[in-house]
């Protein structure tokens, strides 16, 4: 089944403890992206990647890191999480061009 | 500057009534426009998309949207609401055919009353 898989689905952590949210797609998509969803704000783009080793900042990159060493994987790294990073996170992928984007099921992160 | 504006954060309709969710956009290049639906505790699912060609786009679950360049709008409609349509709906824009940024509106929560 074609899909974007995120792990974990739920995560509670403490301020300052480094964490990684994994994202993997099995569709050979070139494009991958991370979004955070907050009530009343919709989805805001954190980082995106056009292809392996090509990444760029979105609207809210502060406090996040990404890497794209393989085409299928695009992990999101929080080096020192803070409570304002408590949010629902989505990974998405797409072929080049006008195709719609496929989203993962989301990761609900709580930083205390 | 806001690229996508969804008018109305909450819309309520009765079952069987017309559903109209409004989306306006701003883009200096021809836009690609999308509507996504998010059911509780789930990810986003693509309802429909406009890229080029026919301006009336039909999607899944009986939804359709019309691209109106003169009004910079891409409103989502469904002739007859069903209880299962209750969800949050997001309009999104991509500027042209290049990869990169996908801009989302803030979402519209649709409630359907029996």
C-alpha cells in the first residue's frame, strides 16, 4: 500500500531532551515536507526537501532540523524541544509536478 | 502575506443542505489549488485539485470546486450534506508547477446537523 509512515504517533517528552520523529514513504517521491498544525493556524511548513541532500526552510524552521540522506526517509529532529513546540506534526510527500500530496497520519508531540 | 484565506472557521449545515466552503487565494503566477479533508485523529486526505484546464473540478465524496481566476476563488461545494461530511477542510495553494512550498489556509470546521 502506498503510504507515508510517521513514528511515533504520540510522544510526550521533557524540555531539552533531543528527539527524532521519523517519516518514510514507499512511493519513490522526490518531494517531502514537514508541517505543524496548531488550532486556528492551519498547517505551517517547517522544512521541505526537493530530493536527496536538498532541503530548504519553510515558514517556521526555528528549533527544528531535517536531513534527507535517502530518498524514502525524511526525519524531523528537535535538538532541544521547548513547550512551544507542542503540536501535531505531519509529514507529506509528492512526485514532481502537479500531483496531490500524500500525508502521514500525524505525530502528536507534547513537550512539558 | 496570506496566500490562502478561508472565510469562516466554522460552518454548520443541516443534513441534505448545500455545503459551501469558501477559499480565496493570492498568487502572482498560475496557481495549483487543492482541497483537503481531515477527519478527527486522522491525517489529511486529498479531496480534489485544480492544476490547468477545466475550471470545474470534481473530487471524491460528491465534492466539487470551481476555479475562478477573476475572483481569485476556489470554493468547495457539495449539493447535499451527509453526516459523514463533518470534518475540517483545508484549502491549499502551490505556485505553479514547480516543487516546493504548499501554502494552507487556516481550515474550516464543518458541522452537519441531523
